[in-house]
C-alpha cells in the first residue's frame, strides 16, 4: 500500500502552510479545495475506470470538460493526481493517474507554554 502525506503546520494561531514536498508551499485554503465531494468523485472514478484522458474522465463523470480540467489541476498541484502525457498521432492527451492507496493529512499544532508563577504572601 502506498501512502501520500500532507502536513499542515500551525504557527501562532494561524495555519500557515501545507508541505507536500520541501520545495512546495500551500495555504490552508488550498487544502479545502482538495477535500470536496467533487474531487472525491474524480479520485474514485480515476481509480475504478482508469480513463485515458481528462476528456474521457469528464464524460464518465457527466461534467463539463473545463471544470474537470480545473479540478484535476488542483489535485495535480497537491500531488494527488499524476498526469501522464500520451500521444495518438499528432494529438497529445494527459492521462490522470493515482499512485497511492491512502491520503494522510497531519496537522501539527504550535503550542505556547505559559508558565504562571503563583506567589502566596502570608
């Protein structure tokens, strides 16, 4: 089983970044973009039907090609979907592929330790 990890780090009360690879940085709002029902349906369809292109995926989903392409771009940005270039004659297409079985989201919280000194005077 292959696993994809997404780590979210919190600093001083704000979720600042999501790190997928050391060189990539994303905002917490980006995570909301991949955790939607439409993206879950895309992932499920890619895994079960193995479409040869984004166009075929859109047909399988019964959705507009442009909207599916935009969703795939988001999933690709996070490394959830890999796009493999294939050629048929002069035509080039992108085959969406998922190469893991599990997606883990880890949230690391920044905790401030406050020390309170209670002095009792008699």
